[in-house]
């Protein structure tokens, strides 16, 4: 079964908001063996919505819409749906009671706009929304299924997972499975990776496709297999991955949706060890990535973000003579940061990082993008210099990726 | 002039990558008065690319494509473009020399895949790419302009800003300007904001549209004006904003692309004052947001991420009796964190935060989402309790937004 997504919202077309909803929906549909053929993003405009609904209907059997169901005047999706399905709006008592409860819980009095959220197209089946006031809507016409969801990502995600996925499953009970497996690499650029593995790529069976997905510091290799028998496809893919592991063992660090922060958490939890960070140019970004993992207080003790030389001295006991002689961005300083923070915070491991994120602050000897990273453990102290580019945001991300990968190597 | 964007890449359709390119392109085109009518995302498939090119050509006068120009086998955009414009690939010597220089600079030897990147459709004008190996391509057919760019965001952004924008400008020298102005609010939900300002909304002139854009902790109000005279439209929009400021002064904190971290930096730089953070549940996220601003080392001294009670005690001098009596998530602890970190790091201001981000760790007295925030200054110490929801990621973002807004209030 082919699906399409229609994302509705002027904010997406003027570039004010990035469309993250469609990626989320696609990924869940894909897991069910339903491939998304197209995502179409259009404005909150009844005519555009009608045109796009008509076009998609000719191409695909499942149409998912998001956006424009909100309480404010710029939201016109319900009107367009009424016109497309030729029906009118009526108040749904169950939805109204949901809305009243939603605000009662929060100790807030309901207003007229909230009340209007209970108006739904009478030809739609209502999908309850426990996280907001706009209900989801399900339609069916000439064998094609339509789902309309609110555009607020938090509400859409919960509705998709809690209600709509199960409904979609019943529409496509025996879809041909699509199996994805992604190999995560680090430390090598896309084209060099491609030359290293060209012979392996050439011998892949016809039903397995390879795609390269580069992002700052990380290249993902995605293998996609299609066929009738899911376990046979998966087996074939795993066989190919085993071959690849022999060719590029030093660059592979994980699979699928694994993250470096998740992997570090897994290793540390298994070993019963703890971690801290001492960060300069990454400004707390590594600590943020590590603490974005639920349960991280079990293995993460904390961080010192030493954005000034005084903090490096006062909180991390870096001697002033060292900072004067070698500078803050140096092997000596970053190693001392790692060792001292590890002792001070009483953690088993410490990642320290000092560099010039840019775009200003570079010198001829230490240009923007120069980053020193150190990892300290009980009997370990290792450091390495990296030369990244001149984009601040990318340098921060690449530094964090390289630092987490360095620690992962020790913990593996 | 109407434009469309065609985003090409299987990774976008299986939900592995979020399409951030189209938002970037839309926003730049919008600034030129060119509105983007539709974004279409399709797979790396020659037939789909041809179909979409044909459809878009019937609707819009400017078509921007991204993706599928890379060096690996899954990249087929150049082939599709050759078929659409009926021409063949040939090696471009200038591009080849760019590619050779690109790798020489990095001390890496060029391989055959890199060399193939110099193959371009002979009917295209080449747009140089200083940040990568895939050049951009410009086409023209029956009065419609086409630009194809690489999908790697970093390369696409530089190419768009440095080359393509100027070319697009010449195509549409006297486009009717579109004027956007966005008001940034914080501390109130969408529907309540809407009821507060309903009368103001009703009296807006016809040529000004209002849209609500909610995100965690922040609701943006976007005013869009269209017409012949840009300065008159801007004047009218500013007049409406002045009226709005009288109705909801306490909720407005900024405009357009301003960020709370940027605003804090501006205020602190003006006053010559410095900031530090003492973070528990946000895990370094506030420090990361603040240091994402270039030049932030001038006003940000650093942070202590105290993810364990020991660090709260050892680095921030929080007495153990206080932690035992009141708990880590309490008014007493968060105020002590702010005051002590401010002294220890010798900053003028400190933001401290302690809470339960979830999804685990809550108790009946302190459920997930309970967050205490304190701001300490020379003669100030203020704290406030917030009750957010049960989503970890959202709680971290909302906590950071609320904390930065609290400090911004003091600095204003």
C-alpha cells in the first residue's frame, strides 16, 4: 500500500517552522510496511487543500493530513474536508466533554474558541486527543482512507501512536514488509567510505538497496530490503552487515536509531560506572546530549562548563602558568581538565574538550575549528587534536560526536 | 512570482531525516517577495522526479530542487534532469579543477567517485560549490527557471546565500513585497492568548493576516502584509503591534528571529555584565543554548551541571541537611544553587534550575514536570515553581525557555 502525507501550514512554506511531523509519520508507516510516496506541503488555503486531496487520491490509498485543525481563524482544514467529503460541521458531545475535562484538570475556565473545537465534520469518525483540544478525524471514500491530525507535534505524535497506527494496521493487514537496517559510522567522509566499500556494494543482492546519509560527524549507511518474507530479508541484510564489519571495523559504532549518548549510557550502566564532562567550546552540549537520555542520572554525575579561564582555574584547578604557556586550547590544558574534573566530580570517566568553535577567535597557529579532546579514566588519559571547519554550529556538533565516539571506544 | 521546492531523498520519505532544507529555502525566497506555493518531497527515483517536475512546471515559475546530486549510486537527480531537459552529461573542467583543489586543501587524494562529480548536464549553467564536490545547476525552459542544489544542508545553504539568491533576484526584480513580522510571546497558551486579543484580531485591516505558531513554551504571532508599497505595509503592521503591546505587555518578549539566548546576550553585552548557570534537570541545555550564540564568551562565564547531590554539595556548597530536609527539587535548594554558583563562578547573574524532567523520578508530592527556577543577581534572588507536563524533551525545553525569560525580565 502506498501512502501520502499532506502537511498544511503557512508557517511551513515561509520557512518559519521545519516540517518534523512528516518524518515522524513516515517512519511509523514504514515500520508497518507502508511506503510513503510523497509528502506535499501547502498553505492553510481551502482551494489548495482541495486540489492536493484530489491529486493524492489518484495516486495513493492512504492519505494522512496534519495541521489546520486548531482553534484560531487561520485554521481551515475542517472546512476543506467538509467540502471534499460533502458534509457539514456538527458539535460532537464526547469531544466537548473531553475539552471541558482537559481544561478543568488544568484549573482553567473554558472559552468559546475551545468550545468550537468540538465542531467536527459529520461524516468523520472522531479520534480522541488527550493532549490537546483538536480531535483527530478519520474518513473513508471509494476505498481510500484519510486521517486528519493536529499539527502540534506533541499532540500528533501521541495520537498517531495511541490510536491511528492500530487503525492503519487493519487497512493493510498483509502488506509486503520493508526491512531497513542502518549502519552508523563515524570518523570518515562519505566519498572515502564509498570507495572503501565499493566491492561490497557491487555484490549486494538485487533486493537490497544501499543509501548514504551524511550528517555532521556521522555517515549512516542504510540497507533496505523488500520482499514477501521478512525474516529471510532480515537474515540476508544481517549477512551483508557481517561482511561490512570485516572491511570497516574501526568506523562502525552502532545501528539503526542508536545514538552515541544512548550507547554511552548502555555501556556505563552495564559496567556500573559514571561519567562527567569538562567542556569549553561545546558549552554544555555534550552534557545536554547525555542527559537527554531518560535515566541518565544513574551514570552521569555532572559537568563543568568552563567558558572562561577563571573557571578553568577556580573549579578545575588548571594552573594559570599552564594556561599562559600552552593556552586554553592545547593538549596540556585539555588533559588537565579531564583528569582534574574526573577527580573533583568523583566520576569513573571524564570527557574534556577545548577548542575554537568560531566564527571568531582563531589565530594563524590555532585557526577556527581547532579542537582538543581528552578522555580520562582510572588508568587512562588519552587526547587527540581535531581540525573541523569554520561553522560554529557544525563544529559544536562534530566535537561532541568525536568526543562521545572516543569514550565509546574505551567502553566497548 | 510563485515558487515550488522539490526535495529529493528516500531518507526524507522513510522518516530518517527531517526536511530542514525546504524551510531554509522558503524563508530566503520569502524575503525576496517570492511566495512558495508547495513543497513536494519524493524519493530518489527518476520517474517520480520527472512527474513532479512536470506538475510543478504547470503551476509555478521558479522551481528549486535539492538532493540526489551526490557521488553515490542512489543519487539520480542529474539523470532525471538530463531526461527532462533533453540533454546529456559531460565533464565540466572548471568543476573538476574545483574538486581537485577541494581535496588537495584537505591533504586527501581524489578518487574516481569524486571525479564523476564533475559530470554535469550540458544544458545547465554550473554553480560552483566551495563546500563540497557536487556543483549546483541552473536551467531555463519556456520562461521557467530551475535550480538544482545538493541536499547536504551545509552546502545547500552556502550555495543559496552566496550564488543563487542573486540569480533569483534578477528573475523577479519587481515582485510585490510580502512583509512578515512575528511577535514572540511566552507564559500563555495559544487559545488563551487568542481570547485575550480577539478584539484586536477583529480590527486588523484586510491586507494583514494573523497566524498563531505554538511551540514548547513559546507562542509566536505572525503578521503578514501583502501589497505594492513595502514601507506602507510595514508601517501599518508596526501600528498594530503597538496596539497589541498595550493589551499583552507581560507576555511579549521579542520579535521575528530573536531568540531568548540572543536577547540575553544583547542585554548582558550592553550592561557589561556576565552570566553563569547551575543546572540540574536541564543537564546543560541552557548553557548550550546560551553558548550557541557567537561571541558568548564575552558574557557567559560557565556552568555547573549538578546532576547528582554530591556535585550540588561539592561544587555548589549546598548543605547536605538542606538536601535531606527539602530535597533537590525545592525552593530552598534552587535558591542556594543560584546564589552559591553566582559567587563561586564570580558572575553578575546566575540562573539555577532543579526539577523532574521525567518520564521517571516523580512522586505524589513532586510529580514529573515539577521544576523550580531561581535567578540570582547582586541584590536579587527570585524563584518560581512551574508545573510542566510528562514529556522529558518538552520539559527540558520549556524549563530553559521559562528560565531565560525570567532573567530577561530582570535585564530589560
